[in-house]
C-alpha cells in the first residue's frame, strides 16, 4: 500500500443540557439535534459503508435517551414538527430506543464507540485528580450500564489535552486517543515522520488530527471541492514509504448528516485510486505498535472558541473549581453512609455544572442553581442533613445515578504532614555517582530534612537492579526510575528517556502529594522540571553546578550547542537559581544574560567527621608503599579536571626523586588515554589509576595522603577540595573558578597556575620540603571547612532561599488575581 490509512470520527456535539432547561427555544434545539442523531443512526444502518465509524456520544446524553419522559416528549415532537415520515416510522419501529440501535450497530461492526468525559467538558481543566477520575470513571460506567460496551479509545472534547491525562487513560485500560497533529509533530523527541501515531509515556497511542480539515467540516456549509483539495494536500504531505501514516477525519454529526453522501464519494474515490485505505485503531495498534515513536506530549486543543467565554465568566469557572477541590478533600475522609449520599449529590451537581459551562448559550441563572445546591450540600457535609431537600434535589435530574468506585488512596500511601514538600530531580544519586553533583544532592537532601522539609527525590534507577525501587527514611523519599530508552547508547537520547520517566513518576506522585516547589540539578533534568513546573503549577528553582561554556572555554560543536541551549532553557524557565560560588554567578550572568537578583550563592558542603577517632585501613591494605609520600587526586576523567597536567608533573618529578607515589581516582572518557600516557612514559611504578572509589575507600586515601592536588582548568566549586581539607591534608588547587573562593594561598592551601605542570611541581616540592608549614596549612583548611562549609549551615541557607521563593510566588499570585 503506497497510500495512507484513514479513519472517520463522528462527534455528536448535542447540547444535551438543554433538555433540563425551562427555555422552550433551548429545549427545541435539543430535540432538533436529536432528530439529526436519529437520522445518523438510520443512515448508518441503511447504508452499507465500507468503513467503521468512530462515534463520540456524550455519556450524559445516553442516560437521557433511556428516560421514559424523553421518549414520550421526543415522540410528540416528531409527530408535530417533523415532516420526514420515514424517520418517524423508523423511530417507532425501533421502539423509540436509540440505545438499542447503538448496541446493534456496535455488534455489527458499523460503529465503534469512543469514551469521553461524563459531562463532555474539557477534562484538562480539572484541577484535582478526583475531578479527572470522576469524569473518566463516570463516563465509562454510563457506557457500560447503558450500552454494555467497553471502549478502547477516548475522545477529548474539542481536543483539549494536557500532559498526565494519559495516565488516567492507561489506568482505565484505554489504549488510544486523538491529538492535534501540530502537537504530535512538535513532541519531544520529534517523531520520525509526519502523519504517524505516537505512543505517550503511559503507553497510550495518540492519532494525529489535522486541524485544517476539522475546521473545514466545522463551517456552516462546507464545500466538496474545498475539502477534497485539503485532504489531498494532507495526504501528499505524508511519507508514503513508511506505510504507517494515518489520516483521522473528525466531523460533527450534524455536518456529517448534511454532507455525508458527498463526503463518502470523496472517500470512495480516494480509496479506489489508492490514496488511502480504511483501518480501525485497534488493527493499526496491532500492526504498528512495536516500532512506534515514544514521545512526551505537551498541551493541545483543536478549537479555542471557549477561551473568551472562560475569561468573561471567570467567577463561575472559579466556583466550579472550588466545588471540585471540595470534592477532592472529602474523598480523603472516611464518611458515614448519610454523608456519602450527600457527597454523591455534590459530585452530580459538579458534573452537571461542568456540562452546562462547556455548552453554548448558558446563563448565569442556570449556573447559579447548581452552585447554590453545591453550597447547600457543603453545609450538609459538615452538619445536619435536610433529608426532604435532598430527596427533592435528587429528583430534579434523574441521571448520573451510576455507581462507581473511586480509587481512594490507601492509608499508607498518604501520610498527613504539615511540612513543606520539595520535589527534587537529579540524574546522579548513590549508588550512581559520576561526579560531585551526586555527593552534593546527598548532603543537600539530608540537610533540608533537618531543616523541616519533606523531600521527594526522583533519580535514575540503580542499573544493577531490574525493577524500579523506592526508599523512604526520615522524611526522604527516593524514587529510582528506569529511562524509557534504557539501553540507548546515545547519551542525549538516554537523557531524553530519563526525563520522560522522571516526569511520569512526578505526575503519578502529584496525584496524591501536593508539592510546594521543584528543584532541578543541572540541564540533564531540565526538560522534566520545566514541564512539571507548569503541570503542577509550582515554582521551579534550578541549581547550576557547571556550564558547557565554562567546561570548554566556549561553544564549538553541535553537541555543545545542544547542551548550551538546554542550559539556557532551564535557567530562564526557573523562578530562582542557586550557584555554588561568585565565580559561577558571574559566569551565569554573563553567558546567559541573567539578572543578579535571580541568583543565590550557596557553596557546596561537606559532612564534618571525627577524623581523630576514625579507623581506616592500613597503607599496606591499600596496596601503597609506606616508605613513599602519597600524592592523591580524585575526579572525573575529563579534560577540564586537569589530570593531564598532574601526570606531566609526575613525569618531571619521577626524574628527580623516587619517594613519590601518585594515586588518581575516578572514571571517565579520558581514563584510557591517561593510562597510555603512564605506560608510554614508564610511570607505572609511581602512578596508579584506581578507578571509582566509594565513600569509605575515598576517606581512607585522604587519611593516608601527604598532599592532595586539584589541578582543574575549570572548577565551578570544587567539593573535592572540601573533602581533602576536612582531613587536614595540605591541598594544592588551581587558581580558577570557585576554588579561588575556598583557598587563601599559603594559609589554607596553595594555588597553582592552571595547565602549568612546572608550577605544580614547585608547589609539591615546597610542601615536601616544608612539612611543618604543610601541616599548619592543612589544619587551617580543616578549621575553615568546619566553620563555613557544614551541610547544616548550607541547609539553612537553602531553606531560606526556598521559603523566600514560596513567599514571592504567593505575593505574585495575589497581585495577578
């Protein structure tokens, strides 16, 4: 097949709330629309269409169809107003039961029914998990009760979707839905081609809907030559060599009844000429789901015509949200049977008000009747219940009586807490440690807990474990997630998959935990953090540990350009920034054009240790010669850490003396190159690369080292310097970056010129020849670190920044409101 696949979606946008209106014109409009629906069912049953129609019907409307009062009134209307004798005959022959006709058409594979929100309103505007669940579960329960059918697909009214809603679809075992094709074409990562269905983080497939075609069919009198041309333009834009492109054609039922015959001519022509062929969503999934693009989807819509209405009636919509949040609160409480009946009616009032507001031509008086009832029910939830009032109100709208079981949170899943909750994203966390970032996050989370915060940390899965694991200890919750592209070799793609998994987990947590803020550590988690800021509607604070520009002395390659762009995106999206030194503050301000007022300087910290009382393995057990002076260095094996300079200094010193032994710990891309340098220059007897060290191993080497060297050419802060100083080891550091703010030359350490091996040799020789001065320098450094860089102090500083951000956010919200 060289053409595309296609499917047709018919949407019954009937103003079903008009059935309850006292306005005769509105009620007449409802019956006229119902005549169109009868006509649609009649034509679908009569005509032998070569394709199955995806049908969307508001669930509440299905309940109305089952009311005896509706059937009687509809019969009267048809007899008085309708001149189509054939349609009246059809109505009577089918026992005035449209639900029965729908069942028959589904069984005959003439239509497939799509699920939709119970009130057929924009579920993306629901502000709580209870609201979304109620819309989804009630809608599905109505279909099950009245049609005895379980849909596989879901239709978002007017195409309104927001990230995270696919989680609810997945939980209800709904496998596919529809989105504006523009949204799909701009997903992250980009899909491999246009016109393809994609899979969301929660494994729901989304078919693209061409908005241009949707708008053409929305017109009052759509013209065949116009839609023919538009459909051809779309089909020609697809890459037919993929054999996976699919054209989804959504059309309102009223338009379909009017132009259905002409539209079917267009479809038959395109099918006969090989431009497209019909496929059901389920068949498409069975055929193509294995190689489908996995993407992160942003918010989407097909029609924005309600935006002005929402702005003009913002007080009513705000009241709707208030009722929903009250429902959400009561869902967390164990209620008596009487209170449950009140809660049920409150749900009903909320759903009906939702249905009313998302139809045209409603009045403030109509909305007020639901709001007044909701207010009365709220009073009953807290005090005596007026049973007579309740009985009368329940009879006003004899619908929405389907019983559903909401997924109430388990007691052990939500522990009430008055503590502020921080959501922290970090790609590094023990046991996955690559550099200083992971060590920083450990110290920070522990100190935040001591300062009264509850911390929820999402990080990469321990790659030694198969399943996702969760830890909880003293107010710290650690969630390790598996990247969606876990076996991806390309690091950028792997990071993209990690962000999708992090976002997924955070959305899941957000259903049962209200976070106060998000903290993102570096660009690697920026995509998830930026999306969550909007999705959870909470402020974002980013900690910038280093920049790609600083690491490389500029931006030169495409990879560096990509990372630099991601850093800029995160920095400008964040409400506040934390950096570890004045040097980093200046770097961020100059490179990314950020105001100083947005940046907070909080240095890295280190846990204080009782070195004197600690026991460490002997020199011999570490495979070190006790007769030699140990010069220790540690860090990632990358160019900017300056280990090339240290190896060159070792080569020079090896020619002068034989009492030195250089130990360099760490892993990274330069490891093999450094090992070859050692072998090529005959340094194997005096230089050893020992790979990654765990905490106790690392401390053992610090304890036995005579000198520590930090030869970085770029170092935003230098947590390794703190680790060596806490052991009172005389330390040589490069005169660069944040290291300049830690060391006072000759008092708490020694400075070397970056990339200058001769100068490093001079500093090492000075400390070896002046052991007393070296010991004093080490003790002064230890004292400095203990006073200024304890995690307790840094935790207090971070808490201050967090609290200040939360206050500023509330102030800004109150001003904007």
